[in-house]
C-alpha cells in the first residue's frame, strides 16, 4: 500500500539528540573521525572556531567520497547505515543526528556533490570535484575548548596509521595496545605504560569511550565481534549484560 503523506520531523526532535550521549562533543569527535577512517583516509584536517556565539567545526578527509545513493539513502536517512557489523565500527545508524541534524546548519561536500541543510531539510546539488569529504556544522554556543579537548584525546587514545591536523597542529594516533592481561568473550584487556589512570575501550584501534582508574598505567580494551552485541547504541558504554565484567 502506498501513502500520500509522511511523518514530519520538527527541529525539536533533533535537539534532544545531544542528551543521548555522556558528552556530545566527544560523540561528534568520535563519529566524524571514525567515518573518516572507515572510508580509507590517511589524513584528516579539523578546524574549530567561535563566531559570534556560534561554533563552526569543519572536518575534511581524503578518503573515498560518498556516492549519491550512500549520501541520500544512508547518511541522510534516519535509521539507515552503510556500516556492516562483524567487528567493524558503527552500524547503529544513529550518529547522523548528533553529527548534522541537531545543529543550526550543516554543509557536506563529497566527490561531485554538495549538501546544505538544517534539521531534516536539505538541498543537494552538483559541485566541483573533491577527493574526499568535508563536513561543516554550525553549533549554537561556544564549544571550542570542549571540542579541541575531545579531538586531542581521540588522537591520544587511537591506534591508526594516518594523521590528524587539529587547527593546523599535527597529531599521530599511535597508542599501542601493550601486554595482553586478560581475555573475555567480548574483548581483550591490555596494559601499557604510556600514561596512567585511564581505561580506553576501542574497536579496531578506534576509541569508543574511556574511564578513569586508580591503576598506575594505561588499560586498553579491544572489543571483539559485532558492535551491536557489545556497545550501547550511543557507544558510550558496554551493553548492560557485560557491564559487571567490565567493572
């Protein structure tokens, strides 16, 4: 059966997306950088600036650009995701709300396509070819310091062959796992002496979340299997049936 009308989604719906995360600056950081790594990038350029009470964040990668089908059918579609599971990062189809839809406006230039939007509405047009993707969002409020700290921490906690430039400063992502300590069905625990007092939970070297600890070294946990089996949809923690073992 076909229908003439569809449900309208107002801006208030997306405004609540920030509340789904323990720290939405960290969520934005994680999702933009994870997407950049997943598309085969080896360099990401991040620019953060405050403009008259707004924060403008731009993230550009040199990976494979999105096709029109992926852009409109996956990224700009609620619930749609181009991610597989089987141990890969992502796959919930939720991050786009906090990446794009909940902000004042967003712009995406990928390959030969350009998107300009706000909330659920957007326009798509042809553009001069770009080798990669650049996403720009305008956020209501001053989040510059929190975003800079989140991007810095991501680079500190990640293990990735590429480089990240944050406002022109180069960061390598080279936190090695260290020595294996304990095996769980959902992940492997490692320790190293890079720094102390921190547990970093990752998927394939990409940090999902971190916690403070009293240990005099760094603990790295690499998750196994499907992300949907181990992580909450926010990716801010493990699913509840795994939490006791994690604690």
